[in-house]
C-alpha cells in the first residue's frame, strides 16, 4: 500500500517536537533511559498514525459506465433532495459522506468527465455531522461534467480538518476517469456529492459504508 508524500512535513514536525522535549529532559538531568522512552513511545505512535492516515490504497472502479461511485471513504450520513441554484441549477440529490479519523482521506472522481475547480470558499468549522456544515463550512467546490450527467463535489472541512486539497490544475478543466484520485481532505471531514435528480437513480442509503472509487452509490438513468 502506498503512502501519500504529504505525510513528510507532519513526520518532521513530530520528530522535532519530541526531539525538543528529549533535549529539555536531558538538560534537566532526567535519566537517559527514562527520557528516551518518555519521548520515543508517543513519537512512534504519532508517526505510525500519520502513516496510517496518509495511506493511499489502490482501488478498482466498476466497469459499468452508468455507475456513479463514492467520492470518499466513510459512511453515508444523509441523502437530501434540494434545489442547487448556483452551478447545476436543477433539483438535485445530495449524498453526504462523513469521514472519521480512521478512514482513507484520498478523494476520487465519482464519474468520468471534465473536472473543473470552482474555487475555495472560506467559512466556519462546525462538526461535519451537522447539517448546516454543508452550507457554511470552509470547502472546495469541483464540478465534473460527464457524458450522462454532472456531479458537483464539495470537500468540506470540520473543526479538526483544516485543509482540503484538489490536485488537478485549478485554472482549467481536465479530463478525469471514474475513480481517479482528485484530492485529499487532511483529517476528519465530509464530502458532499450533488447529482441532478432527473439523471440518476440512487442506490445507497443513510448508514451505508462506502469506499471511494469502488462503491456504486447511484446509476445514470437510460
């Protein structure tokens, strides 16, 4: 299993923090063996968790071109019908996926098509299991336009996650394949997928556990 290179700065920070603590303990005449275990144990635990968090497992998208897959690992927390009035401008179904601190946080394209970065939107940091976080929390917006439908993706941060990343170019639309890696949310967060209600049949339900790039959450209608 591969690890995202973005983990390196976090590993360095952990090493520096516990190295500094070890130096302070040494200056205070703390026994070397006690100081070593006092610092090494939590440092190794923190580093192991960071490597676990930044894991990037391979995924195999379904061969069905009408399938729409989950954009994130986690649990489907809500399926909401609403009118999206800014980008899709139609009645939509919003599939909200909540990511815990133990889920893979690499995001993938729900459909194949042209992916356009719509922008970063500053906002609040409510817990992402709260319904209002979908509208007011800090987030990225991405619009993917496919052959049979469109998908508006919101990468939403919570009180722990402070940064969301979209990897393709921000200044132009690029082609993406279904299940292709498009970004990452650093620590627990939420991903919302908006789909035109008239285009799709929803196949998931609240409480379902999904895997980015693999789990089929909806299907494009004929």
